[in-house]
């Protein structure tokens, strides 16, 4: 039994330890949201709202152990939903790409380009990349978070990587 | 791993480290969560593992370290916790759930029941109590007793003493409780309703087993000083799904809530009930089995309640007595009707209508005609017959804005805005078989370029996805088996099916 499982079950049973649950899962949720949206403030809001929704719907979960996955899916959905509602998405992404570029690490030119290219990916592709390469989820787990099949995740990541390769120079060239 | 993947991981890790993250829960969390948890109060159907996991976690701090594993024999002792007196082997530990932090604190003030009242466990020499399965068989049993809302009828109202019966919680798959057996009993004594759950590992000795049953049978109960704070009023079945109606005394007055396995609780806050009924409702069941459950409070002079359903039928409601300790001026009612709006009337003893109200969806009643008029319609494609050129279509309503908020609030009992700015109402269970035009255009979302880009899909693959209720990939293209659709009907046939994005 994982420690998470115990806490989650205790929350269901006793309506307590919510703060522990929050502290345990929110940092990861905020990071994932931030990496997908490129906006730390927005990520805080998204993750907080997703957490409340996830707790509020907890009773519907057939597997309480799945809380973390459920929260992750809520975060990813909220992130992609955010972008869907943006009517000026392209402009927004350009802005985020500029914001995402760090100014204090001049020796990381390739990584800066990678950040910019990553920010310009379509939201679901970016989410797939974040889930696979940051959260270290399997294709199946990432698919559960994204609401699609493992094959679809594989496809999205492949397309994203193809795009990234096109947009940034190879490391041996730098 | 290639260079790009490695750099990608570095970039993401670097960026993640710069992101400020919360190190403690904000002040508003409890309040926010409490508001949401009020929607699913009750929590009667907890798994035994859930309780036991909490108990053993708490027991780690309570049980002495270094003593040997006790058997069931030896001298006994008697202890009292929360109005329950129990006699058990002296070597065992009687655990106070409040001291172990198992019942929370401030949150329980609003919703005091269900509440764990005591736990009984063997002592164990520094073993991993949080997970008995990894403790080398040291933890061999656990028992919890939880107080429930007072049951006025049904199995939980059975008077003490009762016997423990088998309970299937699927523990064979649990790494912490491998092959444990679980037992359960529920009863009412001294105006209080309880549920006991017992877990026994395969290593539990016969002595322990016998001593545990003896301890269980030794329990006596005293009345609660707080009086009745919550009660189970009644139960029923709608859409093939059991539901239970609860009444609870809160600071704001009487609260009624309806619990089922799959639907959150609707809550009707009423104090006191008036002639202007303010029912809550929810829809249970799936597809053609869906049924509306409406419930609410009535003044005590209302002796009969009935409703006119959306199909014109008159549906009688069951009236429940609410214990005077909870609210002396109100009773409750509940009815099961076809999905849709119901008009509720309450009658006094002379047969006069003295209370009125409405419940259910405000959407128009379902059409008896299975055809769809020309135009664009929202709903779900339930089946595709590519050979016959037909689909089975479940008409629904896609609402947004204030209309969505209103429907969401009616359906769930929640307040505030609907999540994601939309709400789907699907009270009409009818499936329509619709003919497809030979030149049907199937517009599916390109999820790789979400969410404004469509591709022209293949009907056979679409049918495969719908039939299997799963995603089907065709290269980069994804056919979603569980999605939502807009269909265009022209001259009685479907000329276009377009996928609706939903987060």
C-alpha cells in the first residue's frame, strides 16, 4: 500500500487530512499545469480548481487509489480547455514562448530554443510531452490523463518530437 | 534516449524547479472542500479497507512496541469509548479514533455522522501496522465500530444484539490485506445506529477469532448526549440503482440529502418547510432505464404528496416522518418518476392542495416521434450500421451560459457555475434509428491539432469505435468511441455528423 493510498482512503472515510492530500499532490499538479500552460499563475489557479473538483467528485471514483491520476487528468483537461477558449491562441503562445525563455542562463541556447518550440506545440501535444518526459508516465497512463488511447499518445508525442526536431538545431550542430 | 529527449527532460526539469508550488494548504481549502463535501455527505458505503487502513495507520502511534503478539486467551479488561462499552483481552488495544486522528476535527462539526467510535486491534512489536500484509503476519485482525445516521427502518434498524455476517470487499487483490476475510454487522441500540467491520487475516488463530467475536458480542451502548443529529429516512430504487434519503440537523436547519452509488447527493436545505416546496432531484440509471428521483421537505400538515410527470402520469410520493429531534415542523417526501420536469403537490388531510413545487429538468418532454425534424441536433451516437446506412442516435441538449448553470444546479443540487461552461441534459432515453445520406460527411476532431481542426472520417472505423466504445486510431487520426456529436438532418436523413469538443 502506498502512503498516498492510505491518506486518500482516510480522507474518504474520515473527511480529514485534506491538507496533507493537498500538500502531497498540489506541487506536482502545479508543475504539470505550469509546464503545459507556460504560465505559473494560471497553473496555480488551474491546479487548485482541479484539486477541489477532484475531491468533490471523489465519491464517484470506483478506485480511490486513482486520486492522483484523476487529479492529473483534471489538470490536463483544464489546461487544454483553457487553450480551447483562447481566441487568440497563436498570439498567446508567442507571448508565452517569450516569457518561458529564461534570461539568466545564456549558455543554454539550444534549451531556450527547445522551450520556445515546446511552447508553440498544440496544447494536447505539449501536454503529452510533459506527461511522458516530465511526469514520466507510461503511454497508457498519459492516455488516461489525456482521455485518449496509448496509441494516440504515441502518435501525439511522435508528432511533437518531429516538430521539435524541425524547429531546433541538432545538438552536434551547436 | 536521444539528444532531443535528454534535452527535453532537462528543460522540463529545470523549468519545473523554478515553478513556485504550494507548501501548505490555503486557508480557504477546508471551507471550499467542505462546501463540496456537503454534496456527498453520508458516506455510508465505505469500504472496510478504507476504515481499517485509517485505523491501523492511527494504531501505529498508539500501540506499544516490544510486546509479543497476543493470543485470544488470557485476562480481559473492559473499556468504554464514545458510549460503547466493550470487554476484550487485556493484551489487545482499544483505540480511540479521535485521539488517533481518524475522525478529523472541524469538518466533522458540520457533519458528525458517520463517525468511527472505536477500534480494536492486537498489539504488535514494531510491525508495519500501516500495511498488515507486509508486517509478517503480526497484525491478524482489526475491528472498527462506526456510528451512522439513525436508521428508522431497514436492516440497520435491527435491534442489538446482531451477528456478524460475511462481507466481500475484494481483499484478495490487496497487497496490505491479502486474503483477509471481512465481516460486517449493522444495528440500532439506545437510539443510535452502528456498523461494525472486522478484518481477519488468514493467520488469525482460532483463539483470536473466538475472542474477537466474544468482544464484539460484549458491547453495550448508551444514549448519545447530543441526541439524534442525522437519520436515514428511507430508501428505494430508481433506474435500477438503490438510493437512500438522509435527514440531518445542521446549524442552518434541516438538510435532506439523497445518496446513491453513482450520483452525488442532492441537498435540500429547508428550515422550516413551507407551502412553497423547493424539491431537489437527480436522475439515476443509464439509457432507457433512467429515472428521476425528486425529494424535499413538507410541513407536517401535508399528509400526501403526488406529482404530475412529464408524460402526464401522476406519481405518488412516499412521505417520511422526520424525527422531532431533527425538526419537529417538517416531514419529507420522495418519488421516482420518468426523467423530465415534475409538478409536485402536497395535500392536507382534507384533500386540499396546500403545497406546490416543481423539480426535474426544464427541458421539453421527450417526443413520441422517433424521427428528427430537419436541422442540427446534439446527442450521442450509440451504434452505427455502416452496411444498412443507419445510426442509433440518443438526442440530448447541449446547454451553455445561464441555461447550463440552471440545469446543472437542478440536476446536481450544486450552486454556482457549471464546470467548463457547458452542461448536457439527456433526460430522454429514446434511441432514434436514423438513415444516413449516401454522401454523409463525417467530421471528426483532429485531436493532434485540437480543437478547431476536423478531418473527414471513415464510417466503418467510426462504427468500430462507437461499437467498442473506445478510441480507434488510423495513423495519427483518432476515432473516439465515446464522444458527443452534432448531426445535421436534411429531408429526414442525416447528412453530416460532427464531433463536439468537450474537455
